[in-house]
C-alpha cells in the first residue's frame, strides 16, 4: 500500500503525541520508572495479540522518540499491513526506563488506530463479497483525532468522506429551509464553484430531484437494501451522481448493501465504535538485560 | 449522582472543545450552513436512540456555546443519568445555522463519552450480580481525552485507576530489574512517601511477597477466577492490600470475577473499546420554523 | 450578502486575535496608555479613509472585546459592504485606555482583510465587464491567516479555491511522474472517491486528455486570452469540466480573460499582494471627553 | 549584511511554520501527493521570477525540514541579498512528495517576506537619492507575523520602529487627555525611566513643546515636505530629538521627505501593503527523475 | 496608584491562569471537592497574614472566574495597595466546591506576585531614605511569568528595566568583541535608531567612554558605593546618561547606593528571590453555611 | 542520586523553555547580539557563585539547544549535585551571539530551580539533625512551573506531596461540611478506591478520629513541636497513618519538629520563597576568542 496515502499529516502526529505524553507524565513524571537503575537497557518487540490491520505507526514512533531519542526502533509493519496474532510489528532497544515511560502512550495510539483500520478492513472485506462498493468513514470521529482516524481508515482500505465541514457541501433535510433540493444544489454551485456537492435523501422522489439538480453524490439515508437497489436503478449506469449508502449499516448487512451496486457505503462505526486492536510490548530477557526476580 | 464527581475539569472541557471545533470548521467554515437564510431560527432536542448512560454533557454545552452564545440550552439529563431509547437529553433553541454547525462536534463528544459511561455501567451491573467488586478504568484511554474519558467512567458508576504515570506507583514485572518485590515496594515508599503503591503479580507466591512488602494494592494479572479466589483467600478478610483483577475481563466473565470477592476489577475496554452511544439532534418543525419541502 | 458565507470560523477569529494581542502587548502592556487617567472614557468611530469593501469585522470586534468587555460597539457595515471614503464602519464607546490599546490590532485585521476584499471586488467588477466568469483565490495566502483571508475573498464577491491540500486533488505537471493525465485522474478517483479532481494543463492536447479523463475542473495555466478561448471552445458548452484560468492575470487583463467564457479565474494576488484598506479610528471630542490642549 | 540582525527569533520561526503547515495539511494531508510513487526523488531550485530582496529564508528552511528531514537544502542567498529575475535562491533535493507538500508553505513565507524586504529596499533606495534619512516600519503589520515582518524590513535595509506597545512610549494626540505635551513626557519619564519617549505632533508649536519637554523622538505626522523642512530647522543640527516623518509617504514622495533632512521616515505600507515577491520552485528533470508524459 | 500601570496585559493573565488551572486539575479534577454536597454555598475573605503590598489581583480574579463564573467577587485592595496583617483583600461568595478548587491557584498567583511587590516596596522605601534613586527589576524573572512579575514590580513602586532582549540595547563586556564602547554604541544607534542604548561598565574609564559615546544609560556593575559616587560626579548634573547601579545590591546596602545620587538601581532579587506574601482564604461560618463537625 | 527521579518530564521541559525563550526574544530578537560579528565563537563555563544544589539542568540544556543546535555542551554536575562557590557546572562552546542570547533564559531556569533544590537541601539537612523525618513540598508552587519545581525538590533530597488536586484526597476543615472525619474518609474510600487519603487536623481528638477512620496520612497543621510529639505518641509505633507536620515550619524550627518523630514535614517555602541560587556564565578569553578592548 502506498505509504503516502495512509499516514496522517506530520503536524497532526507531532501535536497529538505531545499532548498525549504531557497528559500521561505531568506533573511528576513516571513515578515507577524513577525506581529503575538508570543504566538499565532493554530491547523488545511490539507484538500483535490479535489479527488485524496496523495503523498509527507514525504516532508510536513519535512517542518513543519524544520521550528519548536514544531509543532505536525498527518498524517492520507499516500502516495498512495485515497482522496475525503473534506478529512482530516493530523492534526497539534503548534505556529501559524510557521505553516503559513511553510504552502506554505509544500503544494507545497504535491500538486505537489499528482498531479503526481493522474494523474498516472487516467492512471492506465484507463489502467485497457483495460487490465493488467502497467503504468510507464519516465525521463521527473522536474529538481531536480526526486526522489520525481518517488516516487509519485509509490504512484499512477505506476511503475518506469529507474531512470536515469545510471540505464539501452536504445538503441534509435540515438545510432545506424553504428551498427545494434543486435550489439547494444551485446555491451550493454558485457559492462554492467546483466543489463536491452531495445531497442526502431518504425517498426516491428526492433522489430524482438530486439527480436532476446535478449533485455529485447522493447520500441515501437509512434505506433498506431493496430500496437502495431501486435507487441504483433509478440513477442508471453512468455512475453519476455517485450513490452513497449511509445509516445503520453493520458488518452483517454491509454485503447486502454492497450487492445493490451502490458506489459507496459510509459507516460511522469505523471511527466511533471500533474496539482497540490488542497490541503489547514484550521485552526480551536476554543476558544483557537481566530482569526478573531469579 | 453527585455532579461534582462526574464532570471533567473545566480546563479539559474548554480546550478539548476548542480543538474539536477548529478541526471541524477550518479553514472555510461550514460550507453548507452558509447556504441557509441567516435569520432562520430553530429549536430541537438531543434524543437518545438507544438505552445507556449520559456523559459528556459539559462538552456538548461548551461546543454549542463556543459556536454561538445565542444558542439557548436546557440540559435535562446530567452525566450519570440513565437514558432509554427516545429520551430527551437536552432542549436547545437558536439560530439554525449555528445549531447545525455545532451539532456534530457536540454529538461526537456526547456519543463517545456516553458510550464509555454506558459500557462502564454494563460492567458495573454485571459485577453487582457477582459481588461488591468495583469496576475501574486503566490508562488505556484515547490519546488526548484522558480527563474526559475518566470522568465518563465515573458517570457510569466506575472508579478511576490512576490518572497517569504521575499519580501512583505501579510496579510491574518489567520494573523488577534485579530487585525483588520487597525491594521495589521499599524503594517506592522511600522515594514517594504516602503515595499509593500497587504491585502487579501473576502468581500466588508473588502475591504473598507483595502482601508482606506492604503494598496498598495488588493487581492480579490474567488469572482465572478460581485463581483469583485463591488470591482473595490468601489476602484474607482485612481487605489490605486491596485486590484488583486485571487482564481480559469481559462482560461475560466479570460476574465470575466479582464473585471471587476481589475488591476491584480494572477493564481497559471501558475506554479503548466502548462503542459510541447513538444520540441525535431532532429539530422541531413547528410553524415558526417551516422547514421541509412539503 | 449572506453573512453566514462571509465570516470566518469563530475558532479562527478567536485564536488569531489572541495571538495578535499578545504580540502587541507583552510583556509590559501598553506603556503609553498607562499614562492616561484610568477613569477617562471615550467614544469614536471607525472610518474608512478610502473606498473599498469591508472584511474582518469579527476580528475587530473580538479584539476590542478581548481587551476590555466594557467597550460597547455598534457595527454598522458588515463584511461585504462597500464603503466610500469617510463612511463610518462602526461606533464604539468605552474606557479611553482600553480603546487605544486595542485600536491598532483591530485596525490591522480590518485593514488587511478589507484590503483583500477590496482587491477581490476590483477583480470581480473588472471580470464582470468581460463575462460571467467567477474570480477566486489560491493557496498563496499569508501564513497563519488562511481562514481569515479566504473569508475576506468571499466578502469581496470572490469564490474560494480549495482551502488547503486536504480539500481536493489538483494534479500539476510535477505530479505526473511516470503517469499520464488519464492515469492521474483515475488514481485520484480511486483513492479519493467523490472528491473534486482538478488538472493543471498548459497545452490544448493536455486539456483534451483532462476532459477525456473526466476531470471536474481544468486549470489552464499561463495561457494568453486567445488560447484560453480556444480551450473554452474545445471544452464545449456543457460546462463540464469547469475551465479555470490561472497565472499572471492582472486587473488590466482580467476582462479579456473573462471574455473568453472561462468559468473561473484564480488570482494569487488577491491574498498575497492586496494593499491594506486605509481605515482609522476617530475619537469624538465632545464635552464629556475633554481631550486636547485647547 | 550581518545575518544576526536580519533573521527573526527562532521561536517565532518555529511556531509560525508549525501553524502554517497545519493549516495547509490537516485533516487529510496532501491528497495529490498521496498519488505519487513513494520512492520518487526530486531535486530543484527556488528561483526568483522578479528582481527584489530575499527575506524569510529561515521560515522556508524550517517548512521543508518539518515536513521531511530527508530533504537536503543548500541555501544560496541569505536574507538581505538582492536577487535578479532568474536567480537561484536555494537548491534542494529529496523525496518528491515531501517537496511538493512543503512547497507552497515555504514559498508563501518566502514570497511575502521577500515582498516586504523588496518594498523596504525600494523606499531605502529612493530615500537615499534625497538624503541620509532612514526608512522604518510601523506597528501596521499582518496580525501574528510581527516578528517575521519586522525582520524582513531589516533585511530590506530598513530599521524597526517599536516592536509593540510594550517597547517604548509614543504619545499621540489621543493620549493628551487634559495634559500638555510637557506633562505627558514627564509622566513617561517618571513611569518608564530610561526608555525611549516619542511624541507625535502635527504643528510646529507642538514640535517646540516636544523639544522643550526633552522627547527622544518627535513624529511629525502628515506634514508636507516643506513643513517638515521647517521642523528640521526648528529642531537644529544637534539631531536631538530625532525627527521622524510619518503619514502617507509614498515611493513618489519619499525622496522629497528625505531631502528635508529628517532622520527617519516610517512607512506603514512596508508591512501592510507590500506585494509578494514572485518566487517559484523549479524541479530538475534529469534522467534520474523522469517526470513528464513524454 | 494608576491601575493602568500596575496590571499585566490581559493576554498574559488569561493564558497564565489557564495553564496554572490545568496544571492543578487535570486529569481527574479536584478529588476532594468531589466529596462535597454540590449545593453547598460559601462566602469568605482573602486575608493577608503579613504586611506587604498587593499584586496579582487580576490573576486571582481570573482563576476564580475560570473555575466557576458563579463565584461573585468584590476586590477591595487593588494591585499596589499596602496591606497590614489581617487586612481583607477581597470578599467572595459562591459554590463551596468551586471556591476550594480555585483557591490554591488564585493564592499562588497572589502570594507570589504580592511577594514581588512587597520586596520591591522594601527596596523603594530603603532607597528613599538615601535619595531620589528609582528601584527597578532585571530580566532575572521566573521563566514564563515575565509579564506578571514586571507588573508586580510596578505595583511595588519600582520601575521596569527592559522587558526582554527585544526592547533595548544593553552592551555588556561580552558583546565588546573586537570593538570599543564607542563603536558598540555607534553600531547600536545605526542599527536600532531611536531606541534606548545602555552600556555596562565596571571602571570609570569605561564610564567616560560610554558618556562620550552618547549612551542613554550606563549600568555600573558591581561597584562599591564610593565608586558609584565618583561615577555620579564624573557624569555630572545633567543626568545624561542616566546612571544605573547593578550587582549585588541588598536591602542593607541600597540606601548607601541611593545616597550616591545614582538615578536607578536594578535588583535581580526583586523577581528571582522574593519570598511569597502570606495570604489565605478564610471562609465564613455563618448560619447559612453550616460547616464544621458540631 | 538516581537521575530518573530528579529530572522533570521531558514534555514540561520542552514547553517551559519554548515559552521562556519566546518571552525573552519576541518580537525583534536579541538587539544587542545582532551587533556581534556573526562568525565570533566563544567558549565558557557555567559557574556557581554560591554553595548550593543543582537543579534545572535539563531546562538549561534545552534552552541553549533550542536557540542554536550548534552550541556544544558538556554538563558536569547533574541535578542533585552539591556545588561549592566557584564550581564549574557545565562547559559550553559555540557561536558567541547564540550563547549570549540563550544565557539569561538558561540561567533563569537553573538559578530558580537550583534555589529550590538548595533550600530543600537546607531543610533536609536541618531535619536530619533532629530525626528521620522527610521534608516535602506543597502545592504552593509558582504557577506554570509545578512540574519543574517538584523535580527540583527531589533534586534537593526532598519528597513530593501530591502533584495536584487530581493525585490524592486531602480532607481539610473546609471540606467537612456537615460530615465527620469518619464520613469524609469513608466517602473518599468509596469514590476513589486505592488512592491516598490524607486528613488535616489541628487537634488531638481530630487526630484520633482520623486514625480510627483509617486515613493513610494525617496532616497536623500549625501545632507546636510539643503537641506534635503528643500526636506522634497517640499515633503509635506502627507508622500508620503517616504523620505529616505542616504550617509555618522554618529552618530554625524544623529540627525540633523532626525530633518529634513525625514522618514528614511539608514546607511551602521550598517552592514559594526559595531565593535563586547565584550562577553565572563566564566566557573564556583565550586567543581564539579575542574579546575585550585591548
């Protein structure tokens, strides 16, 4: 997978990690690591304890580096890589205290974002059994982590819906205050020329209005698969506008929706309800490290 | 429930909301809301679409207020309140465009944090069927949201494990580099007098060492319920040290663990894997608002 | 003009003003205002000293309010309003020292952003003499002021090109590394479904490739008006893709470019080279204020 | 030119670049660069497309470095260097995607700040034909960029007026509330001993009052050159106080003002109305890079 | 005392308080206040437990307001006011939990800054017994609190030396690298026209050089009072340049230095070694509050 | 001394230094250093001018590194090291201008934090003559510097009381609103299980209540040594709860309090009233540097 597309912006990585480390360390630092012999070195592996898809590597790398540049890392599985239970994701070596201080922050990023990538991949795989439909995310992201979670969705094989309210127009029913869909699309074209205009509909007559109005995408909200199939037929083969399904699609139903021939299915759960992927740090206990009570 | 204990610090609320709104609005603002008539007013309700427990109200209130102080809110169900499907959580009224611009950010906080509270409550309820054990969280929180998520755990009836590495000592096996549990506890007492010292163990002989060393808490990691019951017996009735179970406890097993008589069960999933609670904003469509195409 | 479309996001206003005030006041505060009698009150007007278009009112209001909530303001001319020399833009009244302390920061925002709006309006007016073409901005904005300047362009009657690298795809020659335009557009569609895809071209054969590839917009770069007219003819009447002219368009040439029938003309100068609009604060010198040596 | 005097503070460079990159990249990153082959390398030159004076190099360097430390740069023309059309300002080499992602942010700083330096130089050169007068800036800077723009003025050969309200006292007419110039200067000396005290005047009798009061500088505001010459004569040869001309001085009139023998001329336009210097990034297209469709 | 001169900039107050509250409250908030009945109200007084001078009131007010806008305050003694042991500085009333949560942060600001003001006043008073000399601060301030501490010095009757490295030129021996004092002053005048130029000397021949060079101030460093008296005589009656004594002046020696006729004495201890003024919050225990164990 | 225990969190160091440098350098930078020849190099030593204990080295190192990575440093005396007058704490070498620009910020951190460590050590030494009592700090820290000052206390041999309101429960008289000590402790145990609970008392009967209630620590406030001795006797030999003395303990009285056998003495003065340790930077004046006027 092209790493250029699956990593979050460097600015988002840097500030998210600064914030997370401050949150875990201040004011007194790592009380427990302060009990360690300062000269103790360690090496170890970040290991996946469950199958999934990796995301968040840049955050984990940044977390270890910010705590101590003396920690050396070899990252083996880049964002987007599938992992099996037991797979080594990265190797690291450095001062024991620093490694333990950074561990939880690094794993929190990695676990949460890999969780998003893993759930995304599950939807993508399920949809594939049904058709060509792409899975994508929504704006239902964890506050403050939008950039990181949207990258994780890409790492999982999903696409991104708009990044925020500033990226494109999405006309919902609440926006249609005293104006028709046609008027809404025309207003959007006039004010925001050249920009994606999507219209949310929940009835076929609205769909026809949106098509006529020339929307780029139509979001069919909360329809059953059969109704979506009707909508796809109504839209026709030209794939214009793109048809996007939204609202309550689950892993159980996604294949049925994909089978309708809809172009896109957006799933809020990818980011608001993905369980973390279980990843851990296993330290080596070779002769040079001599840990344990023996 | 005492609101003083379930709300996050005001500083955390303010900065998290500032960040989340900037993330959703910049650079161009809400493209779609810009199409609305500026004089349009609206009123509506935040409604729960599923049963659960509310948390994050302070963030939602702050989000609407930061977008537009002209939005009036009446918050009906404070953090910690149970909700049934269909319950109205809050009422609001104000400029339609402002309400729609703030809606998603407010709901993202409310949905995520209520999700944490709801899952916590499920564990608390399940544990109650087993015994007196308290449920609590871990440091496996979403990066940057520690303060908010830990408050949501309290709203769900859970207790908080340490807030960060600075709050208390937790000696894990990786910390026991060339020193015994007794030495570790003694070092912690010497360096951090008067502060909670917890020791993680995975065998009964280690538990005995920790008891003898005078730990305040012992974290029994990844033990089966039967082994935990042995550990409880070993510890005795004096409830000193407190016995905390950790590692892979699920909703299915939590009652069995609670039945062992352990004092505490810490569950990472409360914060790293809680699905969002489904909440939505329903706008009223009375005569003064006149929305819709009818 | 709809104020919802011409104001920048509240988050951008707040932080830009905080930054600007800190920059002007710290560490010692306003040395000169500290010489004033603290009880002195003043009233006055913000007046335009030249014709133009107002933008930045929200920043000016925020600057006075952050310095001293006791300053009362009546804003008369909202963003997007034309002004003649001598027009009163706003009235204010409050503690003299506070008004003088905030004056320069407020006017710096107002002057710079009104300058952007005024230059935009000049291009818009010039283009109107030539045709229906819309004027828009680029990413050549002043670092840190993107959101404010793009709003000022809208206040001047312009439209916004993409807000940043995250909003849409713009394939330039430097991106066509070992791939054709067709491949580039296809890659963009695959990776970023439903999102605007624009292609920069500087020859007619490239334009044809871009049309065939199905680009949403084509940016014709550095072409003479005659060549642009050929491109418009090539594109045909269906206005798909939109044709956007870019590169070195000036106030002198914009009408000629507009006359070609191109849909859009983007002008970096709107934001990188707009002279400030000259605005000043005139204090009243009525009997209640008694300033001056007379 | 001494680079120590023409570079902005490192703290200002770092934070301005962080802000500008975040503004251009978040939330999704550079959509278009994500289409590139990740292994593609490129080299190129930053070239001036117009004559001028360079400023902002430290910001440009920082922008490339923050995006990707693997980009190697050789900066050829430091701040303060004159450039002709076609001159190479810097050479760089590194990953193609990183270079394209950082390009606009780096050039926005460089173009804006070189524009300020170039306009400053034009005023300095024009003044030189008239006399010994120094050109300097005002507080009419772009909000948030004060430190960078003031450094650019120095790079252009200008001097800096006060950096902000905290640096020195400038008594204007609005400050003379019920007190004379003499009383104002005395109050300033008493409260802020040892600090520059400047008085703004618009009549010769005020000038005499300011001289008698012992002001360090007198700002003669909005006077015609002839009147300034009278003021210079009134002040006498001792060059105490320094005489500073302000208000509406243009490139057309600056020589006449300089010919009066005034010590300083402050020009708001240097920072609020300087057009950007046109600079571009030209990528090499040698065999190792193989770009283009040929 | 003119409050305009003794308060710090509003921007510095706001951000310092935000930072201090976050530092004291996150992640879990005030654990102890969470045990209180939420409806409990309280009233009380901030009382000085020692004689001194008040500073920092704006920070204290801001701290209570940020924690809870429902806290009502009546501030009785503004910055610069002398206090005796037992004096009431402010009255407040509001939710008990909020008051206790904000108490320490508010008092930390008030105690530290009043300590600075109090020590400043002691030096000012001691100097007054010796002569007309003004006391002022240095750049030896507590990192991050420069603006607040310099305001506290003013509240104590002291004057401010330069606020930072950007405000004026101070040529020390380490700066005289291969250039004379005359050359140094000339270079400063050329590069920073109209700005204060101070020269540090430790011998009379250097003083003569500095006078000849036209320095605005001369800092005589680490001289005994008798030598300072010689320097004052050398400088003469015209009070130009101003003579400033620095280096190891104590409360015991300041009168002797002041008696020399030096214009200014700068004392690093005002800000780097001032003990806090002891202030406390006494809650009322009237019938409406009913606290205590009875 | 174990460096892991005496250094502040890296996050706190980085942000405090960024803030302090910005405060000293913006907007114009170091005016005086700009007069230096840019090629001038220098070397020198940070030397203690008084006996004491070092703290803050990480901040000083960070300050020099942020200003100019070309400054090479060899830090000789880590935090916690005792110094005599004249001892060299660190050696550095690099560009003269950069060294002088960073000098004051670096020394401000080092002087303030070493002052805290030195005063702590004085209390620790004085207490040692009386008994085994540990000295510790309070929350009476300088706003914004909590993390750094608490680390300095550790460097001085002291222990840390709670880092903030979030770390443990401290029930004071103001918290006992309509509830007894027993009820307060029980409430704390219920809400914050496993966390340190301390109770403040000022009478022996309250002490007995606190012991019975099972507090982990009892803070005896403002008692005379004889009364503390009674309290220690009351508590008994089991050292549970720990007895902590607080309130007005001075260097003169600390030995007497330590002799009572109390476990801990907390002293607000360690952080709110520690005079700075006098440290300076002495530049070498060897042949390669050639400074001075000779």
